[in-house]
């Protein structure tokens, strides 16, 4: 009986090794699920960053195509991406920013320091909108057509070339 108890940890270790081999090593780490692409954006209402007034994302999409960018003041890649977003603003592309799991004063301070590239900045303090969109981390950007259909998703900080490609979709 004690012999089986000695073998049990080794069997558990072998089972974990097999799980790791079959699931982790054969999984593409660059794969990003884009479940919203081709579907309507979630029916979410968020408070505006400055005024706190509720803003419906579907109503904003009805006004015309837009880019929705999830960002946070605590996110270093968001600061790297920020000049690219400022370039989109200069090119007259409507970008709606959503401060993801961030305190509004921190988001306002970041935008005050770096410039505000957003036509509207909204607050997702508890992260529920991020869950509805399927956000895996910030920054994350969605291209939304007039009427609210998600055309494309971009994960991570955008380069200038990537931003220009996304901007073509909203023009």
C-alpha cells in the first residue's frame, strides 16, 4: 500500500506534463479571439470622463463610423501608442476612448499631460464594458461601422501604419 502512495506524486507529475504538452505547447500564442468582429457592439452606456453624463455606445455609432480605444493611465504601452492616436485626431478620424479600470482623475491627468486624442472619453471603472467587448488587455482598439457593426479588432499598441489601415475602414 505504501508503495502506491510513493508512486502517486510521480503519476500526477506525468499527467500534468502530458496536459502541458497537448494543450500549451500546441496552442498558438499569437492567436487572439475576435468574437465581436462582424457583430454589433454591446449595448453599453458609460459615463463621460469629464462631465459624467451617460453616453450610449450604440447611439454614438449611429452618428457615424468610429474607432473605440480602450486605454488606461497605468498602461505603459498606452503611452507608447498615444502619439499615433493624436495623429488620428489630426487626420479627422473620430476616436472614442474608454478608460479601462482606471480612476477618472488619473485618466484626466494622463490626457492633460499627453494631449486628448478622443472625440469622447468614457469611463469603464469596473471593467464591465471591457468584458462585454472581450478586452484581453490594454491598449485594445476596435473599428466600428456606422450603425455599430465591429469591423476589426487590434490588440496592443498601434503603429502608424496599422492606425492608417484602421482609419481607412472608418472613412
